[in-house]
C-alpha cells in the first residue's frame, strides 16, 4: 500500500457516519490522484521531463485551431543535439542520456507556462510557442543557446560539452475573412499545417548544422494555406 495524500480535518468527526463519509471521499480523491499519475506517465518522457510526441501532436493541433480562431501568430522550434552519436560512442549511452536530460531541463527553464516542450524522438526536441512571431521565437532560441553555452555533463574521461542545432518555423497571424473559413475546419487541414511547420523547422536544423552547430536558423515562413483539397493533398 502506498500513501497518495492526507485528508486534513480542522475539527473532530463526531457523527456516526462521518468516518464512512470521509473514507468515501478519501477513496475518490485517491482514484483521481492515481489517474493523474497515470496520465503523466503516459504523456511525459521520463528521461527529459518533456511531453511525448503523441501529446505534442494533439497540443499542436489545438494551438493551430486557436491561432486560426484568434488571428495570432505561432512558432515551432526543432532542436537536435550536436554530435550526439559521438557522445554515445565515446562516452556511453548513460552520458548521452544525461545530455538529453540536461537539454530538457534547459528547455523548461527557457520557455513560458503557455509554451510546450516535447521530445519528438531520439535526440530531437520540439517547442511550440503560441502567440509568438518569428522575432519572439528567435529570442527563445538565443536564450536556449545561451543557457547551454558552457553546459557539460560528466563522462568517464571528463566533462562532455552539450550543444544543439536549432531550426525555427513561424506561422504569421491569419488574415482570412470570416466567410472564407469553413465550419468545421477539417482536422486534416491542421495535421497538414503541423507537418509543414515541422518540415520547415527541420530544414532550419540542417542549416544550423551546416553552419557548424550550436546556432539557430530561421526557416522560410510557413503561411496559412487556402482552404481546399488540392493543397492538402500536396502536403499529405
């Protein structure tokens, strides 16, 4: 048996049914806490402390819907650890895990509560920045680079530097007239738009690596596509 919490009373229970009622309330609270723990285990990556990719995809779809509705910009950032395979090969996978955990911690420090930091897969990490234009996203990228400037993790042969290459894609505020937006907007529209943002940010990561790593590159802005099956098919 494990303790999940404590029910505190500021006065003594005197009625005969009080203890039974308290027991029922405590059981319901315990179930809610257990469900919350299970939800966190299913959505948060244990190594980095960031959200899992499936949760990222759901969140991104929600934020794209919100951006369309509110007319606000949105930015997406992709990060890739520099020389990650060399770290694993030379220092071991446990040191590689430490590097990933460190970057996860830095991303949580560098972002707002309204932002989302997630592990996309392997050593690829992602930030979703709602209500953030390109210059605001660039400032976040610079903050991450600055926090990692002298960052190291301990390896068997001494400190190992942790560096990242960053790509950033931004979506400007939408300018659709109310009559141009179908009701409802097909889910495929937001899924295709999300893939386009990821692809554009990935191109930025490759450009950053070609420039020597540990830098950020802004991708060509992604614009809101016109509503229609033809464009969605080219993005599928």
